[in-house]
């Protein structure tokens, strides 16, 4: 499941520069990215990319709490993790568990669900590996999901879900409306619950009186 292809055909380069380039490309030219940057069996760079996004998102959440405790920032309407009493070792351990265990497990289980949903509608679909990559790279906007702004969080999670549906359509050779139907539940799991987009949407709706 985590095979790292030595010489992938059409896959992603490795290293910090490649991560930054992938982030820029997926935001600027998503269709081209999904056509050329997703290769069978080459999911390790995608998982590293997803872990990097989650790392930034979680560290920013911790930073918000730290600044709020000093009276320099407000956490706004969100419940942030109470890490004020955590020792540095416990905080690092918790972050390690999220990056190494929670994120890959969530991605692979959701990708398996997506594969099942694709079975009746995509005869020429890609494999689970390609689904994992699409899911990971679609997380690119969620780098900012940890900020204490409902508007920003709704924007980046909706953007990520949109990228995921576009990538699903391209990689699995289905029309975008079909991808939207079969990809709705996996997108909701990753972006609505994982990156807390639904929570931000409910806060935003309440702010506008809905």
C-alpha cells in the first residue's frame, strides 16, 4: 500500500522542492496536475505531501492556542486543542501519531470506500493507489485550515473537495457530475470532518442567522 516506486513513469519527484512545486501546481493547474502527476503505484510522495499539509495545519492550530493563551490572538468560535498543559514531549508524540498513523489510515480507508463506490460507474478506473494520490494532493488548500477563521476554513475545505472531485473525474475516466456523486461521501469524510469544514460551515451559517 505504501510502495515507493524507484523510477515512476509520470509520478512525482521527491524532496522539499518537489513538495512546494506540487503544492503550487495543484492550485494553479489542477487538471494538468492530475493528468501528469498521478502514476500507478507511486503513492509515497502523495502520502508525504498529505502529511506535510496536516503537519502545517496542526502546528498552526497549536500556535493559535499558544498565542491565545498569551492574549495575542483569539481562537474565535472554534474549540481548539487544550495543549497548554501538555509537555513538549507529549505534544510531539500526539503530532507524530496524527502524521504517521491517523492520516495514512484515514486516507487508505477512505480510498478503499471510494473504490467500492466507483465499481458500478467506472469500468476504466484507476487503482486504489491513484485514488490515494488524488486524495492526498487535493488537500493542498487545507494548509490554512487551522486558522481561527470560519470563512477561511470553509473556503479551503470546499476548494480541496472540488480538487478531489476534479481529480477523481480525470484519474478514473468519469464525467465530473458522476465524480461528484460517487465522490461526495469520501470528500465529506476528508474535508468535511477531517479538516473540520462542516464545523466551520455551521459556524458561518449561525453568524448569518441561519
